[in-house]
C-alpha cells in the first residue's frame, strides 16, 4: 500500500483527499497553480517558482453553473486539459502544513469533483529549488473529461458566445477572463491563446 493509505485508520476518520491522491507522510509537497491559485493561493508556502507542466494546457473547458453562469445558462472557467504545455507557478508547502493545505485545496477545488488531482512532474523556469532541483513532482488539478461539467467539445464560437454573455454570482464571465489575462501578464506569463480569446469576446460585445 502507498505510505499515505491510512490503512489503520477507519474510513470515516481519513482526510477527504486521501482517496484521491498519494502523498508521503513527513515530506514537503509542491502544488502547481495555473489559474487563480497563482496569484491567490490562499495557503502558506515557503518557496515558489515559475514552472511549466508538460502534457496539459490551460483552457476554458469547465461549465460554471453558479459563480460565472447559471444552470440555465452556464458560463465557462479554466481547467487543465490534455495536450500541449502550461506555464504556471509551483509552490512548496512544508511537511507539517501539508494535511491542512490539502484540506483547504479539496474544499476550494474539489467541491463538484470536476478535477482529478495528480502528482505530475513540472519543470522550474527560474533556476532551481532551494534543494537544487530543476524538476519537481507537484499536485496538479487536471480536468475530469468524464465530468458533466467538462466542455472541451465546444467549438470556438460557442466558447466566445458563452463567455461574452454569461453571468453568475461572482459577476460576468468576461470579467473572469479579463482578470485571468491581466494577472498572467503581471506575472510575466503571456498566454497567447487567452489573449486571442479575450479579443474575440470583446469583438463579440463582451
């Protein structure tokens, strides 16, 4: 069994994340952010780096029925989908904070189970870690293509129309896109695909 299997702990007492991801007790944990986690992680960390995750890209592929849309007119928010690569920020969490941080991340990211957490290798873009590593294993939240909220099959025109016209409890969908583009630029991470999408949404009237 993996070292974090909690085999001696009754299921009702195991942390909710223990059935989704394997972490080593007593070890630090890296967490990869590709959206709001980059500029608003909400958890304590001791080190962060610009990093690239291979095999996945940032994409508006998750339906939002509450925050950026409604059940009748769902908006779209970001997910990590297959293919390409993604530039983001990776954070190192010290071992004693890992359980608490995972509790927080599961509450924040896993409410609707639209993501599948995975430990994946990411490459640091700004040198090496404090321990001299240029590549680290990090917790990444990958979109679940089997989820009912997965919208990766939408064509570009529909994506533009949704973002331009949808609104939810946290405001218009286009504000989410604009905020993402602005923060990425501030971090020095220019995502050309999102810039093109934003310009298309603006032309559409969003």
